[in-house]
């Protein structure tokens, strides 16, 4: 079933990324976000021209830290990562 946004901006899906790191001081929050953003937006181009997420998914995405439509939880423990 396709998700329909509930916020005022029609066609916009909000999300936030929660990152929890344990025993992992060598990895920053920004590095994790930079690494997963292409996967989240489906823009791993593999040599192809990058596709606009709005055209691909039929909606826009926005970051909303309080009361988002979706929360993505990422946990890193030493060298293991779970989403």
C-alpha cells in the first residue's frame, strides 16, 4: 500500500534519521548520513544519469526532526551497522 503524506505540504514526505553509535568513535554522524542518502533517495546511479527523486517516487522528501512521517534508525556498534 502506498503511503500518502499527511502534512500540509501536499506530496511531501518528511523523515528524520536517528543515529546511535556505540564503541565507534571513528565514524561521525555526517559520514553516516552522507553514506546512506543515495540509498534512501534511490540515486545510486551506477554510471547512469541521476534521476530526480520527485519524478521517481512521485513526491518530495523533507527533513523534519519533530513529528516526521517516518523515522530511520541507524545503529553502529564497533564495525556492525543496522538500519
